[in-house]
């Protein structure tokens, strides 16, 4: 775990685990060692963690794939490399607990692919997004052609790849790349606060949201509705759910109110 401890900084905040990409001198460009370290961290999440915040040290979240490792690969090596990214980012998307990404500065190429694997994304208004693969003569290989179109649509992703278009933080928020937008320097505090709020939910409910919801969305409506019924029954049968429902009925829990 030496690489994981060096390239991914880990800090505990109660039930929240904060992981930070730690190659600031390289704008957190994702080389093989960084992805392996990220994979190792998500493969060994402590049992008492209820949510994760993922950020980047320095001035950027992640400026993309470290291209210095790319030029000498043959086709077969390229396939294996891409599949390695897929496995690592699947660990994020299908982690046992929700993951909140905190985005600032460059969220480019592989960095955007990492962010898209997370469940909630907080962006500072200095964040910017790009898929420069088209200008590099390559194609996304870390899940970007699957996850990012589901957030913003295939046409926008094609535009970014074909023209090199860069989206600023406001455009990213409007198109759905981020779910919260804050001022520079406020992202981590917001991300940790959201992670703490998420951690207070019933674990089974959180698990159902991050595991069942994306899969249900991919099913035909009839199958999706049936799976929804099964998941709903499982979730409401949990002791934690029963206690929370009793608290609401006995007026011990807050009602949903209109935002101020």
C-alpha cells in the first residue's frame, strides 16, 4: 500500500473517508501508479466508513491521463490499460458507500472520467472540463464514452472531443457535470459536509441508491419497475428504516421543507 499512501492521501473525518489525489506537481495527471493506488484504496475501504470524499491536492483535480506512458503501448497493451482503468473506476462507481467528488481547476480527460464515476460532484467555480483526446489522436479509454454521455449527452461529448471545446464551471453545472457549484476554496468543506450528511443515512438505503438506481435506469421499464419493487421492499425491511419511519410518524424527525 506504499504507493496508495504516497499518491493518494487518506484522512478520516468520523464516518467519512477523505481521499486526495496527490501528484500536484503534475496537476494530478493520472499515471498507472496513481490509478493503481486509487484502486487499492477503494478495494480496502474500512468497514466503519459510510461515505467518501475524493479531491485533488494542489491547483487542479486531475489534468487527465499522463501521456508520457501512452506513446509506446501497442494495441493489445492499450486494450489492457483501458480495461485496467475500467476496473479501477468501477470500484468507485460501485463502491459500498457513496462517493462525493470535489472538483477544482482542471477536470480534463481521465480526470473527468474519474469524476463521472463518483455519485455527487461539487465543483468550485474555477473548475473547467475538457476531452482533448480528439486533438491528441486518441480516444477516451477510462469509461468516458459511457459515463459522461449519461450525464450530459453524447452530442456534447462528441463536440468536446471533436473541437477541443472547454466547458467552464458554469457550463459544467448547467449541463450536469457538477451537482453543486461553490466559490474557490469552498469545495472541500462543501464536499465533506455533503458526505457527512450522506453518512447519516441508513446504510442499506445509500447502498440501494448507488448500486440499484444506475442499473434500474438501464433496464426496460417493465423490468426496471419490478427490480424497483424488490429493492424498495428490501430497504424498508431493514431495522434502520423501520426506526426512521417511526421517528417521522412520531414527529421526532424533520419534515421536508421548501428551500429558503
